[in-house]
C-alpha cells in the first residue's frame, strides 16, 4: 500500500464518528475526583490506592526509585504517604494507573508507546518540579497532571493505528517510520488530545495545555501552559519521547524567561529527567 493511501486511511479513521476513544482507568477517575474534593481525607486516598494491589506495588516501586528514596526502603503505602505526602503519592498512583493504556501486542507500535509513556511520565515529573521552583507551588499538582496528559492525543493516534493494523487494514509488516512520525507530530495530536480530555471531563486548564502546547504565539500569561511547554522542550533536549534535539538551550527559551528560570535550575531539571526515565518502568 502506498504511503499516501495509508495516511488517508488513518486520518479517516481518526475523523470517523465511530472512533472509539480510550477510557480513563476507573481508579484514575476516582483519584482525580478525590483530589479535587476539599472534603477528601488522607485515609480515603490511602484506601483507594491500597485497594488496588497492582497499583500499590507500582507506586512503591516509584517511591523507592533514586529520585525519592530516603535512607529506609518504603514498603507500605502508609509509609510512602508519611515520606512524600498524600498528594504526591496520589499523583504517582494517578500516573502509574495510566500505564496500561500504553500497552500493545504489536512490537513496532509497542516501541512508540514506550517512548510516549516515558515522555508523559518525565513531563509530569519535570512540570511539577518546575512549578515548585518558579514560585507556583500551588499549581504543582496541576502541572503534574497537565504534563502527564499533554500528549495523550499521540496515544489516541497510535491506538487507532494499532487497531487498523491488527485488523490487517494497513497491509502486512511494519509501517514506514516517517509516516508514523509525521502523523504523531502533526497538530492532530493536539486536537485529539483536547477532544479526549474533554470527554474524560478533566478540568479545562489541562485540556488547553493539550491543545496549545505547540501553538505559536502562545499565551505566556498561562503559567500552566508555559511550564508544560518548557518541560516538553527539556524532554526533547534529552531525547525523551518521539523528538530529540540536544542543541536546545533551555535558558534561552521564551518559556524559561517568562518563568524567570535560569541555568542552575534548568540543569537540575535535566538531572531529574534522566532519573525519571528509569522510574517510568
Ligand atoms: Fe506535543
């Protein structure tokens, strides 16, 4: 099948009214509601996380990674909450609960999904960190979520390709890499991400980040958007995700300047990002 017709087929499937969008895992939905509800108690969040054994063990694995590890190994969610704080543990749970969305039996698509997952996790960690270091502590949780989800449209595109390919609609064998890269990096991923996050009833500020994180010019008064754009470029500089450009000078970006972040803080972000790749699992 020629590349153009493959591309047309995929775009048609994405535009179809019958497009099946992935569902937000139930536990992620529950955590999202609980975190935004002022009446939620620490015990409620703990119960939710402990109630899901697989999730709890993933959270403990991340909590014991080099980035968070203290002197003693954390072996219960309760200890993780004491060490890291309940909101951070809930955020980690939210992130790892989405891991299952990034799995497939197709080896070629699987490699792409792996890179998307690493990028999502790294962008979440670094966005949260940047919020804490640019005087926007109150937005640190939102930065984590917006960073985690900003490229979720790429996941939608990949899952559609995965399904078409499983149904043998894209011919046999691996797909051309340039076709995949072109589709994933096109602004379709912004539109698809926006639609999906709206469908998931996520707060508007997260949806806007998905929609506008490549838009030029962008709204530099939107701190959340500015933070995620900077985190995204930091990931690109380190080659975490689908794009790689080691020549990016983070301190010279308009985003770093708008946030008032200099070389030292940005070098620390790069170190954090190197750790986050091993954490993502
Ligand atoms: Fe993007």
